[in-house]
């Protein structure tokens, strides 16, 4: 949720953020009205409760002839308090709904617009010259790395098996990411992949992205689409010590996404699938540390991409493509030769205090007063990276060169077609 103080002090800033996202600025006015109504309801209820307590004290001290009237007055006040408290609860519910409806306030400098309105910040690496590039699935099948047909037979469309060296390639990629994370001061975590509704909602994934999430009705639990979700919930309802360095966690998990609305897009291969593995970075810090920490997350992502030797670009994602929790997001998009295009491999988001406010994650300032923390996240490696690795390192004879950093995990420097 956004900061109500910011809403009250700078409503035009929040309206501009809504417009930049392509969302309704009128939601800001609805929240302001709900905020006024809630505060008025609280004030009215407090006033009546004070009056009720005053009359109740008088009853005990009153003369016998005065007591019946005071008892009647106390009874009437009790009924009024009950009605006012119901109005207070209703006003709070409306306020909460209006508050949850507004996305995070975008940071100054984020491009306005939608999916195609990003700003390219830099290009890194040289695009390979490949006369007739094969796509990752053709390469994966010829090398015995990917089996989509049996994945579909066992689980349905957009499921797959990684086989032989394909499995080793993914495990090596994620193990390398885990090693890099630990070396950079992250605590490695293997989190649960089923979470309670309040944790999923707290991270912002039950708003615009609700149709992407798998829900187990019988248990009222959600399968996570990223370990960002359980890591965000890890310190919910806690006060952290953030007096020094930020708290950095790295989660290795399987992730699940319904890919609703993506019919006809990237249905071939393992670019858009329902299940994949990922190593995710997650940070809790003081708000004044968040911008610098965001740059660090991007730098760590760039180091991992350099290790797998693929060309890529970094983009500043436009406001309308951020997702509700992010105030700014940088994507690293690798070159995919078969498509002649860049495709996302990593994202890192600065969520400022938006998630922590929902999840009640706080820290104490220099005066000992509790304040809302900031949260950030970033991808360090995921299954989709195999697409870029296979396609960019393919060779004319159909083999694929294994990046040097991954060779110890895969056990070879070249993957060759099976006989």
C-alpha cells in the first residue's frame, strides 16, 4: 500500500503516477474521501465512547433518585456506540479496499506508458553472427536436453522434462547463482512454495496478476510464481534491526504460473511455461538505502549474465508495465538469435515501502520509533536462461558450447547431437 501521508500531502503526485501507469487517477480521490470518512467515523466513535464512560462513572456516584435516568442514558449511549462502531468498521473496510486499489507510486524518471515504452539504458556483449540459427527447442531436442512431448503427455501443454545434460545445465546455472549470492552476502534460502492468501496479497500478486496464480481451493493456499512471495512474508509482522547493512536473502524454488492471456505467445519451447526453477534475490532495507540497493541488484544480475556469456540489453521498464508493487524495474533482456529479438531474462524491482506496509515489516529509526521498511527483489537465474545459452552458443555442426563457468557442473565443454 502507498503511504497515506504522501497521499494527503501530495495527491497530485499520486494522480500523476496513476496516469503514467495507465491507471485511473480518480482512485486517488476515492481514497482521499474514504480516508476522511474513516477518520470522521473514528472521531465520532471515540467521542461517544468517552461520553459513555463519563455517564457510567456518574451512575456509581449518583443518588438513588438520579440513577434510573443515568442508567437509561447509559443504555442509549451503549446502543449509539455499537451503531457507531459498526459504521467505523464499515468505513475502515471501504478505506482498506480503496487503499489496496492504488498501485505503488512510480519513482521520478521512470518512463510513462506501456509495455513498448521502455528506455534502453545499455547494450552489453556482441550479437553472434549465425547464418541460420536453430531455436532452443530444436537444439534442445537434438542434444537430448528437452522433452516437450512427454511433458505434455504427463502434465499438459507448457510442461516439459529437462533430460540428461539439460537437467545438469539448469542445476549448474542455479548452483552458480547460489554461489554468487552467498559470496555477495545473501543468506541462501529454500522457501515453501505454498503460501497463505494474506502473504500472496501482501506482495501484490492478487491484484492485476491474480489470474496468473494457481490456487488450491481445498487448502486455501497459493502456489508461488516466484520465491519473492515467501521471502517477503518471512519477516511479516516483525520489527527488524536495519541499523547496519540491509537484510539480503536468496531463494531457490520451483515457480508456478498459469500464463493466462498468453495464448499464442511463445507456446513453443520453454520461454513461457507453467513451472520453472529460479534463484531470486530479496532485500529488506531502510527506505533511504533502496535506490542504491536497486543498483546493486542490477549489478549482480549483470555479473551472472556475463558468466554465461550472452549478449543482452538493460531497460528501464515503463510505468504501465511495472506491476502494482514496483516503483521502478530494470530488466535485462538477452538476444535470442532465432527470434532476432531481445527477451527478458532478469528483472529487479524497487518496491519501496509498498509490500512492507501491507505485510507490517518495520524497523526502528535512530529515535527508536518503528518505521516501514523497503523491499526489493531481483532474478539471479532461471530456467529461461537455457534458451539464450543454447541459441547464442550454437555452432554450425549442431553442437552447443557450454559457457566456461558452467562446464564444471555439466561435465563437458561442448554438447553434441545424439546419435
